[in-house]
């Protein structure tokens, strides 16, 4: 995946500096797979759709992984695809299962997500990212292709969606969703990282300028429409939300994206609260994980490791008034009803130190 500005990106060309690596493992779990149940991928890298076979490994801190957590809940795939949550505090071994008893994922039986990357490719040394879908029987990674994972949850797992699940990627709206999502990715989702990890003033200035140019564009777009595309929530809203919900707590100060806070933008703040108060969004947000990850892991940006106490999370529950714009969050569908405790999950008291280095996970005996 390239980080060069795409068509429709901000007007400030971003010099080379921060570059997000694209996903290296791009197999898909697809209903069109020609593999039989229990088999690996077919000749086109498509694994069969099988409820209970795969585990989604994600971080509550990571905006890229948060997308898949939201979609899984909105679509009611909790029983079809299990969820493993990694510790937001990484060390040189990357993502760890140190929040689970004994530091071991209860389904995969592993200490580190890297074990499943190595099971897929013993020579892999390209980094470990979330979200990741792991094949539980073989314990090997299937894919870390985060943009495609969420689209496939919407389009390839339809047989296992809950009754009343929304259509997050309607066929008739896909071109517009893709266009908006690409703009948001380039200047906002990835733009905050370009500003935060800029290697010089010119790179920072360009990323900062593109970010707020795009946020102004979004403000104008959402002034008189409740959602980014169409009259209900789509994948475009999910992808914007995971950055907006982290903006004031992290990106405004930590990444120097400080022209204004989201709470100071009347339209975006109301839009973000509307989504937050929609089942499937706010109940998957964990500010504890978010802040501890960014402020403790990015030691080059925050050498003290001090984690700020604010902002006041209760403000997310204040009235937003966006219902007056019409539309309905789930279209003709219904909200998810299953409860989740993701928002209240904390680091202590379970965080467990784990010794040793990751080795390739082996299938169970």
C-alpha cells in the first residue's frame, strides 16, 4: 500500500519521511474460495468461509484494528469469528497476549502474535501488525490486510450476519464510499501519523496542512447530511470514526495536530458523538488502552512515559442533535443487542510478564 497522495488528496505534497508499510499477507477469506472446508487457500489465495475456524486478533488501541472490531459487532459476527485482544503495551516482540491469564491467548495457545506470522512464513521479519486473522487449526496467519478484512466481513460473510445487520458496503454506493474512504485515509487516518512522525519541518507542515484541509472538507460535507455516504452508516463512517475518536486524546497533542480539537468543530464533534452513541461504536472504544499505547510505546515522542488523565470521557455522551438531519444508523436494519465489555477492559491486574522470544506456532497435537 502506497502512502503517496492519491487523487483528491490535500494540496500540500508530502516529502518522503513517514511511510506506512502495506500489508504483506493478503490472502482473503472468501465465499468464492474453491477450497473445501478445512482446507487451506485455493490457487488464488482464498480461504473458505467457516464459522468458528478463524480468530481475529486486534488491539483496542489501534485505529486500523478498531475498524474490524466495530464491523464484527455491527454485523453480528461474534459467534462466527472469535476475538483476541492484545496488550496495548508493546516491547521488541511486538503485540503480546499479556492481558490473558498466564500471558497466553486462550484459543491460540500463544504468547505473541508473531508466533502466527512465523507459522505462516518462518523467514518473516517484516513486522507484526493488527488486525490479523489467524487460522485456528493450523495456527498460521491468514491475512493482515486491514482494508480488505473489513470489506470482506461485509461482503463475504453475509450468510452469517445477524438478522437486521446493516449493509456497510452497499453495491450502489461503493464507488462513492471508496472515493471518500481514500481521501480520508490519505489525509486523515494516515495524515495524523505523517504529522506525528514527520522527519522534518517541511514534512510536518505539509501533513498538517493536508489534515486540516481535509477535516474542513469533511465539516462542509457533514453540515447537512448525517452520514458520509447515503442515509445510514457505511464503511466510510467506520474508517473516519476510529481517527476522530482518538483525535483529542492523542493526535492533537502527541502528534502535534493542534490547529483545533474535534470538540471545537461543531459539525465533526456532533457527528463523532452521534456515532459514539450508536451501538457498535462507543461500546468498542477503550480510552485506557488508547492512551497507554500511544503515550507509553512512542517513547521518542513522549520520553517521560506520562499518560495524560484527560480528556473528560463523559462529554461523549452529551446530546448531539444529528437526528434532525434524517437517516437512520442501520437503514432498514436494527442495532446489535449483544453486550460487550471492551470499553471497560483495563491493563491491570492481568498484565503478565512473559520471557523468551517468539517462535513459529505449530498446529495442536
